[in-house]
């Protein structure tokens, strides 16, 4: 089981490298190593790409789901290697931890983007620059949904940013506490 856990960790690293390579394009191509990576990772990643639930607008979260699945399976193997058994409670805890880890990452990313945008406004940066336009494009749908939770009236962009920051930070803190408590309960389940 330790060997299987190590193999899952190694494969996860390969999948992460493959995902990161999709963010960059090379005019000369990547060569044999890239094609080797695609051959061993794309069938796995393509399995998750077939589910429409992982596509939200222009964003494809199937690689995140694939990494979550690898994390859960790796933790199962690791737990069996350490304790000689696995329980349903620990499988549920592993799954909850992996999902919360992904959600927490995206919450942190949005909090960081809001801070960057607020700094841009504070220092009167040119809002027509591609960075600010991209941040606005990514932030606006989230901020609109958050502000609609509290008011149906339109709010100023800075107010939306501040409200969005407060809401996302609260969700991240309270979510972390809740997940920690739930995991403690799940790990204690005897089955």
C-alpha cells in the first residue's frame, strides 16, 4: 500500500505538470517529454472532461476534480499502509478534505484578486490595461452574485469588492472551521 500511495503521489505530480503546461504555449513545441506526458495523463484527464458538471461558463474544473480523486485514492492507500485498514468515515473525511482544499484554494485566489484590484484602484492605475480588465472579467460574476445575496440594488464597484472580500474571507474561515470539525467526527466513525 505504501508503494501504491507513492505511485499515486508521483502520478499526481505528473498530472500537475501536464496541467501547468497547458497554460503556456511554445512555438517550437515541447518535444518527446511533452508527448509522453500527454499519453499517460490525457486518458485520465479526459475521463473527467466528459462530465458537464465540471464546466462552468468558460472554465473547465475537470482537472481539479481529477486531482481531488487522486488525492482521495492516495490517502486511502496511505491510511491502509499506516493502519492496516480503512473506514468509511476516513474515506468521507479524505474526500471532504480534498474538496475543501480545492474550494479553499479558489477562495484564496479570489481574495488575492480582490486585494490586487483594490490596490489598483487605490493607486489610480489605468483600468484599461489588460491585467485590470482580466481581473474585472473574473471578479464581476462572483461579485454580482455575492452582492445579490445582500441587496438587489446595484452597488458601486469598490463596495462590491469590499463586500466580496468580507464574504469570501468569512466563508474561508468558517468553512475551514466547519470542515475541521466534520473531519474530526468522520475520523471517529467506527465503520
